[in-house]
C-alpha cells in the first residue's frame, strides 16, 4: 500500500498536470489534495519535535533560522516542509500566480495574510491590500489553501512554539515568491494596509537545507 507521502505526490502530479500558468486546479482536484493533506501527521514524514531543527537558539536579536526539507520539485509543482524553532519567522511574501496548500503538522504558529484589493501594484509603488487572516493555529488543524488572487496569497508565518509546515505549491509562473513589506507612513482604512513589494529578502531571514528522513517518493 502506498504511503501518504506517495499518495500526496501522485495527487499533486495528477491535479497540476496540464494546468495553465496562473490557473487554479479544478475544485475536485483541490478537494482531493486537501483530503490527503488533512490526514498527514508528523510520523508520516519522519518528523518529531526532538530534532535539532526545532531547538531553541537562546537569546538572540535575530530570528532563528528556518530549515527547509526538500522532497520534490518539477516545472509544475513543489513539495517540502518548513521547520521553525520557537519565534522563527517566515516574513511577509507572496506567490505570484500560484496555488499553495499548507498543513501545520505540529506546534503552534501565527499567520497574518493579505490579498491585493485591485491586483498587484507596479513594482516600484505601494498597493492597498485587505487583511484576510490574523490568527494563531495549533495542530491538529485543517489544511489552508492560498489562491493566486485570494485566500491570503501575501502571508507571514511566526512560530509561537516549535512547528512544522508541509507545503505543496503549484509552480504556475516563472516569477518567484517576492518579499512584501508594510508602509507605515501610509494611512490605511480599517482592515486595509499599504504594502510594497521588494525583490530582496530581509537580511535577517535565513533558510538552511535539512535532510528529509521520511518515506521516499517513487517517480514513475
């Protein structure tokens, strides 16, 4: 019997196959992938909270590094796990044209997300965005889905405790994720915020690669 990891890979390959750039997979496909992710737990991917990725880094002015466990990537989609020690932050960023599935495997994290009100602004100008989510989540919880223009495609993760987040992303455009920052000098109406896109990630955001120790994916 195939592992859940293998089922996830097979489902990703099926639902993202042939999907045009910037197009969301079919509703049935989205629900199929969501149902597989909803069943995932740390043991299915060889994770436990005693691993060094999740240890405390003591008193420091900078956020601790985030560890990324790479499972698979092709032109159509990618699969991986972000491992965050306490207080680690994945800063505000977006995934242009992508549909992103995220599943909190264990721990607690705070999520703040936004969507552009009138589409993304020109690269050098701020744009007005609406707040989609500003809440803490504790595993076990349901899978969240970010769509190209809805669901909080612009988002930030902050680890309340050590936590792990499984992500499946459809690689819909050649544009990579872009860092987004708030514009405190701009006055925003309630539930809205001015955001500005930047090509460069924050200097204190560090991602290191780790070794994935869960079931292997068989590509046929």
